[in-house]
C-alpha cells in the first residue's frame, strides 16, 4: 500500500538547511518518492507549530523507510541536523 512521508520542520540555519534540501530531493526521487506538498500554505490547528511542512508519497512504508536509511538521504540529513528542529513520520495510506 502507498505511504506518505510527513515532515514538520522549523529551520534554524537557512544555509545549512538549503544544502539538505538540495540533496534530499534527489534522494527521495531515487527511491520513487514524489513530493505532494513542500513548504506551502498551511493552518496549524493543534500541536507544535512548524513553519515548514513536507509530504512525499512513496509506493510503500518500506520504500519510504528505505529512502530514509539510504546513504544518499543520510548524507543530506547530515546538513539538517543542527540546522533544524524536525518531526518525521511515515504513514500508510488507506486506499
């Protein structure tokens, strides 16, 4: 079943996070992920407000998790650590 990768982010270092973003996109694409929302307009109704919200669709939970653990994405993530506060989850789509 398809899955969504959902990230909620507060960027604390724009330059370093920009390096992450430039590397993360190709890593996600390499693993079959497609972005369906990336930093667009949002309304925070509950919980901690994070001004950057990203949603990517993958073929499965396993594909999304494989992307996260891949060398390409981990290299990108090195730039996000210390440059952002983030929550990231993967959820299966009930279709």
